[in-house]
């Protein structure tokens, strides 16, 4: 949510709010560098971002990298720590994942990142 610019948590106290602002500023700098590295054609897609917050670029970056990020987040998840014990869409294709951090086809383990925070 932070990368995509959709995080609702702004902090409880002034120190957390200050850190959150600094984090958002740093993410903005990172995506400004990513933007500069894009081709002119790709930059044209994001040119109407008047506030330079790069929200659409951030969303596109997340979509392109979410599999890799989820893989990294879950790679050391131990037995019984994984929130989903099975993979598959039907009764015939469901398999257990008790000692593995992801499904055998390496699919993204969740789509919670697309559920609004207030509904999680």
C-alpha cells in the first residue's frame, strides 16, 4: 500500500507522522529516478502527474513486481506460519502447503494487497 500510495495509516503520534512523511518523500525520489530512466514513450504515459507523486507509475511498478516481492516476503515463512494452507481453485486441484512458503506454480499467495485497508 505504501508503494502504491494507498496506505491509510498516517501514524499515531507526531514522530510517526514525521517518519511517514519522510518515507513518502523518499519513495517519491525513488520513483522520480525510475521515471527519468523510462523511454520518452513511457514517460508520456505519466506526464500528467502535476504533483510528481507518480501514483500511476507506482501502481504499474507494483503490478510488474508484485510476484517477486511476495516471493521475497514469504520465502522464509516456516511451518504453520503461512496464512493459507492450501493452493488450488477446486476440490480436485487443491493441494496442501504446510511446509512450503508458496504454491507449486509459484503463484502470488494473496490478493489482499488489492483489498482496501479498511476491509482487511
